[in-house]
C-alpha cells in the first residue's frame, strides 16, 4: 500500500493558486481513493498504479493551460493493509493518551 503526498503548483502571474488546487482536488475526489487535503499538499492512499494514475491525471489537467508546473512528491510504500493515514495518527494519539487536532 502506498501513501503519496504531493503538491502541484503552476507558475502563473496570479497570486492565488486556489482555482488550480480545486481542479486537482476534483480529480482526486472523483478517483474514489482515500485522501487528506492539507494546506501544503494532499495525501492519497492506494496501490502504486492507482495513486500514480491520479497524479498523472492531475498533471494532465494543469498541463492543458499551464506552461510550467512545479511538483513535489513524497512516497511511502509498505506491504499490507490500507488505512495507514488513520492508523499512523491513531498510533501517535495512543502514545500521547489524547486526540490530536489533525
């Protein structure tokens, strides 16, 4: 199972990148894969081909009208079950003995 954290930012003159982020999040949401949106990127969970397919779809959606795109991708693979996004946080909360505001 793969946890993939990424962000894509087109080099545009506009200060706000929200319209581009919304375009990408729509693709991620429609993929059906578990994901978590953060202020600095998005985490997707699934099999390698699935998550890389979503990243490719996001790139293609921006490529259509963005001549330059900066991407950061971080991948953690671990054989086994899904739900690592939740279980990793739960493990830390268990050690601390309290819920965190994540």
